[in-house]
C-alpha cells in the first residue's frame, strides 16, 4: 500500500534504464519554471537589452518579444519531453540518431557546467558584497554544496521551490521594483546601442538556453499540455518580469550597470540588501537545474551510471570553476549558446510535430538522420551570418564569410528569429522532400 509519505519521497530514476515517475502537474511545473525564471541573471540581461536597444521603451518591447519567442520554443521542447518520457539529450536521438545526438550532448554538458559556474559566481559575489570579500570563497563552497545536494534530490527540490522559495522571491522582487521605480529617471548611455533586433536576440537567448534542459523535467509531467503551458507561462512571465527590472534599473539608477555592478546598485537601494538576500536563496535553483541536467545528459553517453555520482562530480567541477574563473564575456557567452541551440530546437520542434508527428526512435540503435542535421547546420550558418557575435576570432571568421558572399543582414532581421524561421522551414521542407523520395 502506498502512503502519502511514500509519495512525497518519490525521486527521479538513478539510471536511464529506469522509468521516470509522472508526478508533476501544471501548477507544480509552472511554479518550478517561474522559480527558474526568477534569477539575478534576468536583470543583468535586461540591462544589456536596454543598453542595446537604446531606450527604456524599446528595451521593454525587445525583452517582451524575446521572452515570448523563447518561451514558446521552451514550451514546445518541454512538450516533446512529456511525450517521449526521456531526458532532452536522449530525446535528440530521435532527431539526429544516437551518434548524431552525441555532438549536442557534449555541447550541452559544456554549457550547463558553464551556467552552473556562473550562477555560483553571482551568488557568491552578491553574498560577498553583503558580508565582505573574505567570505566569497566560503559562499562559493556553500552554494556549490547546496546546488549539488539539490541535484541529488531533484524532484523533492522542485517541491521545495513550489512551497517555499517562490514566495520568498516574490516578496524580494516587489521590494526591488518599488525602490527602483522610486528613483528619478535618467537618460540611457547610447554608446552601446546595436539595435532593436539584436536586443531581442539577447532576451531570447537566455530563455532558449533552457530548451536543452526542458525535457529533463517535463519527462515527469502528467500530461503534454501541462508540460507546455507550465514551461512557457511560468518561465516566460517570470523572466520578462526580471528583464523589466534590469531595464528599469538602467533607466533610473544610472552609471555602469553591466555585470555585477548592477547587483551592487540594487543592493545599495533602501532594503536592497534584504531583497537581494532573499533572491540569493532562489538563485540556487538555476545552478541546481544546470548541474542536474548535466547529470542526465551524461546518461546519453553512459546510461547505467548512477546520476548521484555524476551530480557530485559536476557540482565539484562547477564550484571550483566558480572560485577561480571571472565573470567576463557574459553577453558573448549568451549569444554563442543561442547560435547553437536556437536552430537545433527549432528543427527539433518542426521535425517532431510536423515532419515525424511524434514518431521518434530514441533507442541506442536509432540511425543517423541527415535531413534534420542539414537543417540544423543551415540554421546555425544563418545565425552566424546575421549576427556573428563578439567573440574574438570567431566573429571575424563569420564576418569574412559574410563579406565574401556579399551578404549584409537587414537591420530589421534578428539572428534568433531569423535562424528559427530558416531552420524550422528547412527541417519541414527537407523532411517532406525526403519523405517523397523514399515513397
């Protein structure tokens, strides 16, 4: 006989060979994704969006458009996970074949370790401002340890997010919004303006960076509809709210508000230290999400390894990196991630729902599929040609290719939206063409 206490402690399977429990309904997933969306990276990105767009009004619009585009793709990615019942990278076997899925799996492991590292950096940096620089390393270790513990018990961590953390951060968020808007409006620095659509790309990139993680949680969803709506609504509303906080902070606080300077400016507000302290507790969930998703991504490479062991190893690596690596190149980091995973998950959604209509083979014998792989490559190239980013060497390479082709992207075309449309359309067209050829 199953008791209520037993149900409370149902956990995610330890290996890929075990079936995932279906315990998460709409409200549980909405709260979970909203908690993921409440992050100090939100206002950091919102500040960059505003400075890229050139005004508070355009910054808010760019943040909204980017959040909507990203949330729809995130929700569709979560729906795929609910249908398949597999982690994200295992699900990609159905898109690219088993061997083809190894490339995005490795990229996802790298990006998730990087995200976990940066989350721990944000937590420890903000805590050090409160308690003193000598406390930075202790907070790095504490944040890394709690993050790892949550990754070992993921479903119970989701329950804690729903019952405790989300309500704490709502209080902290309300305080920060009120204090920022009480400050007088200031003109924005125009030296970093790059346009509306690049600002949309920046806003969408952070949301879409969660697409490779979506199925890791939605495989526990009770229904496909709950997975889609919980992810898209929960994360979309929360992340736009925090983008807006960053946009308003740039428009009201003034000064250099990039990177950790923005966190320091928010903490300097009356009651800002208390509000940020509350948010630091919730910041742990984003670090936990990245560590856990790294763990289940490893299952695509080694399906029988106990995920608890992997979580400990990943947590230790992310913690050490957070202690020794700096915070720089955040914007370039976001856009580089987007250039890989934006077209990949656009292709995945188009192929799953339009071309194959859910008929994906996710076994370890799944054959390589060249049509979605080509569509992914086309979308990736489109992204780079439209906006090659700012990473030295890499951006110069793609700028040279665009120049050799005589391609100049129109000012209204953003790399995120452009690559989504091109990759998705390519997947559908190539899939239909291949279907006719086989027939």
